[in-house]
C-alpha cells in the first residue's frame, strides 16, 4: 500500500496493518496523476512541472539573449523600441509564473 501526503509530492509504503498519518491518502497501488489530482486539488504532475521548468529556462535564455539589443541601444544613445520592451516584459512574466508562450523575437532595429 502507498500513503501519499504533501499535495501528492511525498509517498511512503505501508502495510495493511498501518494507519495513515493525518493528511495522508492511501492507495493499494502507486497512484496515477488522476488519482492524485482527485485526492489533492493542488497536485501538479511531474510532467507539468518539467514543462514549466523548460518554459522558464527558455524564457530566461531569451531574456539573456535580448540583453544584446538593450546594450546596442544604450551604446548608440538610442531608445529601446517598444516592441523590445513588450517582448522582455512578456519573458519576465513567464520566468515569474512558469506559464505562457514564448513570444516572437521582434525585428532588430536598423539604427
């Protein structure tokens, strides 16, 4: 038997004579994501977490890469185009929330 706790993030094996601790939910076999979501409304699957981590990593990389544009504008005494400000803001939202879609990189200004 398997006792899950901590929003489905922790699991321990128990025998049929064991008593579940407060907050634990017991299953006869390893629980599926659907079972864990039903037992723990705030449960987030490992696949969902991995996808969010990948998205955040991509957004951080894109934000870092976009620093080049900011430096170019600064060094030339120009103003960072609004499209780039919007782009970088959208990336920061993804980094902080772990959700969203990576926006399209704006065109590089010619001057």
